[in-house]
C-alpha cells in the first residue's frame, strides 16, 4: 500500500533549494556550509551524526493544519420534521492533520508537502523549542506534492542548506528528521536504497528511496546526506500496515529546488511542453518498426500547432535522445520535457524508418494545474470549494484509461476527502468532459463554470468519462 505519510484526523497527537537558496539565500545557509561538515570518504563510517542533528533540528518544524468541514446534512436536519422545529444550525466539523517541514531561509520560507497543507483552513508551524507561529500558504504543486509556507521570521532563525541529490549514490547515509505520530524532532538513519523511482504517484515521479524510517507525520520533512545537506523532501511510504517497513520515498532536491524557486517567485509552476502523446515500445512494436530494442518513446500522436508539429515530429517517430540525454522510456521523456523552461531551444533525436535524425525544437508551456499552485483564495469557504485537483489529461492517463485520442476534457488528479466533489461521487482518475453542457479542456474552464453556478445558486452539472463509460454528476454547494 502506498501511503502519504501525513497523520490525519489526529485529535490527540501534538500537533532550495534552488540556485538562490543553494548559493546562500542567506548568511544562515552560508554559515552552515562553512560549519565544518567535511565530505566523507566513500567508505568512511561516521561514529555518529550528533553534530548534524544538533545543527539541523532547530530548522525542522512540525506543521499542524485545521480544516473546517460543513456537512450538507446533519442529524438535526433529519429529525427536524418530526419535532416540528429545527434543533439548531448544523455544526461544522474540524479535521486536524500533522506533518513536517523545514526552514530554507531566514526570511521565513518553509518547505513541506502539498498533501500536508492542501485544503487547510489554518496552518501553524511548531519549532523544536515549542514556539508556534501561524503560516501563510505561498504556493503548492500537486504534481510533485510540494508546497511553500511563509512565517514571520524569528531572530537568528536556523536554516537548512541544499545538497545535490544527483551526487548521492545508493548505499550512502541518509538522515530523516520530522514528527512521526506527533513525536517532534525524531531522527532516523539509513541508507539511500535507490534513485529515480517511479511509484505511479504522478506523471513526474522521480523519487529517492531510503530505508531511514519514515512514518505518518514525517511528510514534508527533510532527508539529509552525511554532510547535513537536504537532498530530499520525505513524501510517501510503501506499507501494508501504515507503519515503516523500510521503504520510504523523498522528492529529490534537484526537483524541489526548481519547484520551490518558482512558487516563491510567482506562486505558480511553468512546465515545458512539446505536444506529443507517447506510447511505450514493446518488443513486438520494436520488431515491427525495425529498431534493435525497446528503448525510446514512441510518438502516438502530435497536437496541432504544438512545438513538436512545428519541428516536424510525426506519429510513428521514436524519440531516443532529448537535450543531450538518452531516453529509455516514456517516463524519461515526460520528465525531461517538463523540466525545461518554456521558450528554451533544445534538440531531440528521432528514429524514423530506421534513420536517426537530430532536430531543433523550442519548448512550449504546459498549463498544468494552474489553479492549484497558489494559495487557496480566502473568499472561498469549505462549502464553496469543489475539492478537486485538476490538470489537462496526462498522456499516461490516456494509455491507462484507454481514452480515445478524440476525447477531450480535464483529468481529476485528487479529490479532497469530505469535499463537495467527493460527497457527490467524483473519483480520482475521472475525466470531466463537460461542465454545464460546455466542453472543457482546461482546469480554468471548470473554475469559470463553478463560479457561474454559485452566482446563480444552482448545481454544476458534470459529464464524466469513467473507465470508458459516460455518466452525469451534479454538485451543489452545501446548504447551511
């Protein structure tokens, strides 16, 4: 069972990394870099990690969130007809959750996981000395499960330093610090088990795997190397019981530094886009195409007007290199294209009819989850939020769900528990084809129709494609 490691519904538990940050956003980062953490020799085994832990624990925080949930129907509503009068207004419920995070700059920026803070009405951070401060959501990215918070800085606030996740090899020491099950300042040590893990959590999976114990509540906490530098953001575990079995995953600092920098600068994410629908190459397809092996990504279709079409890419081409790196499969190309800045000029190598050719291409912009990256608008209350994380239909989803190329719509990535969408039966993996009988292709189309429905005080009508079957779902605002 794949489990994000936030502790949810807890009523009893105690509650970059980018070029700018890595270079020393602050004197604090530079001080840590100069603090004497010398590189360890390849086979050197340290006596302990007490110096690192002593330096880093003040920069690691527990994150507590509260979500106010207004039920659509309560027991009072059901009993009022029998008593002839209401028994009082519906009482909202409060859901509390716990996660971890870490300070990346003296001006108060904190990194955590998106699933720790998504849909939260209130966010607080708790430092190792028990001081609690309110936090503001700067931005979040559901696709990589990262979020950035901002607090009013404390005097002489300890910060973390960025490490190079690409330089860490399997077998290297890793140190996780966080608040598992509410136990703040918990330290676990292990090794890096593997890199570049795809755990099917999203289209941009590229996780570090570690056997340092990660449990519920560790989500969003830092994974350090033996120098005390952050090389990952702890995010998920595989567990049949909900506890650690030594298989944990962290977003690498290489990914985090890019996402965090964009969220701090603009509150939203820009991803590269080339405009192709891709397909894995099976041995039989490779034989039919006359290519020696199954390496590369097969172009199933090309979007009209896209950068790929302008560069001359056609269905049936096999892309074997992108921006100077070999492409082994669809996932490699998806990551490589998304990591490019829109407007960047790059090259790719295609195999067409057994002939290799290098062509130039200008990266376009992918409009992923534009409504999900920034802070939740304060004007929206719990009974007016749909509770959906949306994106254009990923190529991988088309293949897995068997969607025809002519199917357009918006892909449901996540559904907030107890939200309006969940209460009306919308599920992750659904494709919303239309809203109020209007075809939709972008998350902003659904936002616009939901706003109209709210203004007119009527439900929004979705037509959904679910595993090839079409159905209608109406979602109304909760009635107080």
